[in-house]
C-alpha cells in the first residue's frame, strides 16, 4: 500500500522504521508536528520522526494544523491508501480522516478500551496494572474509540518506569503496526468494535498529578515516581523548594517514620509514607542535575525531624 505516516516523538520512530523496511508498502510521506524550540539557545529543531524521514529521503509535511488547506491539498495529491499514526500529537479533522481510502490506523499504547487518551503508559503504571500492551485501531472522531485490528501484550515489571515500558512497547508495537498494514492490504484483517465495558481514561499527566503525597501507602508513592519518570518527573517540596524524585526503593521493614519524615544513614536516605518507608536513591534539586540521594542529603545537612512535602 501507499502510506503516509503520521508521528512526532522518538517513540514513533521504530514504527516508521518498520514500515520503511517493509517490502510490501511504500512510505510516500510523513506528517509530523512543526519544528519546536529546544536547548539553551531555543533554536527550532525538527521532531525525531521528521529527522528520521529526512534521513530516509521521504517528504515531510509539517502543518501548523491538520485542517490547513495546503496540507489537505497535498495529502490528496499523494493519494495514500492508508495513514498509519503513532503519537502524532494533533487532532485529525474528519476532512483529513476521509482522504485515505482505508483510513487512518493508530498504534495506541494500551489494551483498548483501557486507558484511552494521551498518557496510557503512565496511567497503567500509576494504577498498579500488571499487564498492558499496544493496540492498532481505525481512527474515528471519538477519543481512541475506533474498532481494533490487533493487540500485543506486555508485562509491567516491578521496577518499570514509564520510559522503560514505553520503549519496549514502541518496538513491539512497530511489529504490530506493520502486520496490521499487511492484513489490511490483503484483506485478512477486520477491525472489531471495542467492548462497552472496561473503558478507562488516561489524560495527560499534569505537574500537580506528579506531586507525591507522603500520606499515601509506599506502593502508591513508588507507582507515582515510576509512572512520572522520565516526564514530567515526580516531585515534592523540601525547605520550600521543589525536589524531583528520580528513583526510589521500597523499605518494608522500616515503619518508624511519619509520612514525609526523613532519616539519613551513612549511605541511605529513608522517607516515611502512609505505610512503611521508602528509600530515596536518586533525586534532582531545583536548578541542579540528578544526584545520588545520599550525596544530596550530606550536602543539605538534614536535621532530625525534617520532612519532605513542606
């Protein structure tokens, strides 16, 4: 089939690579978000998908909005059979959805209908799910509600961050998306409606969502830290300034600390929660680089009874 791929971040690159490598399909163009400022100089930088497409010699379209007439006209000229999508980052209007004969097919990183929305991996970890996966579905005007072509499953490991899990899903999902394109082309694959039961939503994680509540049980604190890593980064307050929490471990044998209370050993930093303590492993003070929690604690000279969250 003749394809136009839509995607923006690094997590979409494995799927683009899989389609470029396919002998059955032609990636005629790529649609991605416009160049965005990055780095200290705030220079405009192309998206990871845009850069990969340019390296491969593929035409790149960067509409400010997918309803722009120039973009729609060019898409009609290209005349794709199907438009696979991975984390494009903009809402597609019906006028664009109607252009490819076989529609737009999205790779979504959850087992639909669970975790529809922008942050399915983060929410799966924060909710304590043991299994997640990826789904390919035909895009409709609703939020991730279209009929599903196929799924792959992935275990959520006890130490997984959202970054770890998303990396594995990106590669597993790339194979699923390529196989979905094959099945659509040869007519062996039919999309099945999503069940009405089991729907859950995964809106974008806000900075406030990433704030740690030390009154919560240790498992909940652990899930928030892992689910918000690497972005937006779980955080708390220490002496009135934000402290990002990069990595922690559970310390179930220690129950003598009040929620948020710090206890510093020679090479350890423990914090009380609503159940048992957790051990801080890596933190990032405001305006500084990540560092080992023990080094941070020695530098700030924590006093007896000091707490996080205040």
